[in-house]
């Protein structure tokens, strides 16, 4: 997400970092670049105007002109204004009400609403330890009911059955009664989407809202629709008391206009980002972290949180103990690292959160994709247990067999073995207590800001 905006805006503010003195001319030129970057990202025009005006006012004030590092102060101003634009801090769900807490999901057809219900149920279960029930009141699309039933089974949520011949309001009311009887903590109600906003749809969802009195009414919207997403959210907010927004498909959105426009246009906070198709691909929205990512400074806090939540700490500890005892790092361990990466959302998701990544050449970024990880895992899976434990025995005929078995080329097998050897050497240094020295040696090879 934000690839285009991050590249353009990041380049603009980087040019100012080393500037010893800011004049009206270079502030004016920079603001013009910032304005163009935001417009190209499909940020709503009123939002762009307000943002650049706030930055200009602060940039021409004493805070910058009297600073010893005016370029860096300007970057901080842009960062602060981005955070302010998106809402200062994470606005979490209100789960303090008497259970079951009702969450009503609204949105247009195709926005990923039903999938998001499943993701949210999983997030509530795993991070908030809540017992969740889900129900579909979408009687116009029987496939949506079946889809939610399948998702509920996958994420470990209770599914309340419904059918296309029932009244949506009765479905939601019955589900709420059942959730009370079963002592559920949260009830998530999935509602019908339409291809456009219409009066009939609004009347129905208003009836649903009155029937279940939700604590949270969340609007689910496709981020790739840009500023249209903000305008649609405003139309819903005029008819319903929305408490927040969930932006979906942000992994495919290189612009980010929706994220930067919604708060200003609707006055409602973005609460979550949908960052992929998997049921784990839902992240709480932190404006400060997103602003940091836009400016190429990464989001290490989210990365650490994700690692802590998904990595198997027992396996990680066993690997550390194994290396310390000098037993060596083999291809089984190498494959385990790929699998842990996949749990964290994949290589692309991880790189997106690392500082300095936008500064890397396009070719380097294109080589580091999740498809590459899948190929490497397939190659290791094609090896025998003995070959994984003793990689030195993998020579000509074995390489050809492994390549055929994994659907790759011998060059791919050679590349993997070379990367494994490099990793093995690094692990050996770590085992000897050389972590600090190794990091110092790597410092010159890493992108700016990584250390």
C-alpha cells in the first residue's frame, strides 16, 4: 500500500533532509511536489488543500527557520500533519459494553464485507480472547450465507444459520437472542451490500440498526476506489451513526487516497486495514505507523507485534539452543524460516514495514516476492531427509532430480544452496557470540535508517 505516494513523497522530503537553510522558494517548490504527490494518490482535493496549507504555515514559522536542521524539521512537520490527517492514534473497538457486544457491518457489494467479518472474528478471538458469533442478514445473496458459514468454521467462530426466505431484521434479532443464551462476547452481523447506494438499502439497514442497537457500526469499503471510498462512507454516515471504517484490499492499492481522505471527509476513524486475502490479513490502523511507512521510515513496531503474535517461540528457542551447541543450521531449519515468514503475512508484508525499503532499486524489490519463497520451499520439499540434513551431498544428479521434482531449474537449486550457505555462515557467527560484530559489518550494506 502507498507505493506510489511513498516513492514520490519520500523522494521529495529526502531532498530536504540535508538542506542547511529553508527559503520561501524551496518551501514553495517542495509543497508543489507534495501537492502533486497527494493528487496523484487520489486524495480528495479539499483534503490536499488543507494539508498543504497546514504544512506551509508551520514550515514558514520559527520552528523551522530557527532550527539547526531545518530539512529534518520539515520532514517531521509532514509526518505530523499526515498523522493528524488520519486521526492521531489507533481508535480501537469499544468492547466494554455488556456482552454480547454487537458489531454491525455495512458496505457496498464487492467491498469484501463478508470476508472482513471472518477476519474480524479471528482477530477478536486471537488478540482479544473473545468468544464470537457471526450471522449473515444478506438474504439477497444466498452464496454470502454459505461463504460466512465456511469462514466461521475456518476462524473458530460460532455461526448462526439463516436463509434467503427470512426477514433480515428477524435474523439479526434471533441471532442476538441466541448469542445471549450461549454467553457469547461478541455478535458480528453481516448485512446486504448493493452495487450502489439506494433508499431501499438504507431503510433496511436502519431497521437492522434499530433492532440490534450495535455498539459498533463499521463501514467496509474498497480502498482502491480512492476518494470515491470517502464519498461513499460519507453517504452511509449521513444515514447511519457509523463508528468507524475498515479499508479493504489495501495490499493492492498503490495510491492510498482513501486512507488519507476518509477521516477528514467523514469525521470517522479508520479502525482496520485489510492487507490480503488470508483470514489473518487484518491490521489495526495506526496513523503514526502508516505515516512513517509513507515517508519510507518503516513500521518496525507493527513488525515486532506481528512476529510476537505469529512466530512459534518454542521452535525459535530450539533453533537458538541448537546453534549455540554447535550442531549447525541445516535445510530443515532454513525451510522453517520460510514457514514462519508466511505466518507473518509473507516477505512482501514484512519488507513493506522495514525502514528504507522504498530506497531500494525497483529490480531488487521485484526479486523479493512471496513467489520466490514458495519456489525455495518447493525445492527443499523435493529433497530427501538426508539431503536436508547434509546439504554437502547435493551434487549434479541430485540437483537435476530436485529441480524436476520441484518444477524448477538447476540454476534455482544452485541459487538456493548458495543462499543457504550464506545463512549457515551467519548462524555460525551468531552461535559464537558474534551478533554485534556481524551487525556492525552489515551496517554499510543496509538501506539508510535500517540500523
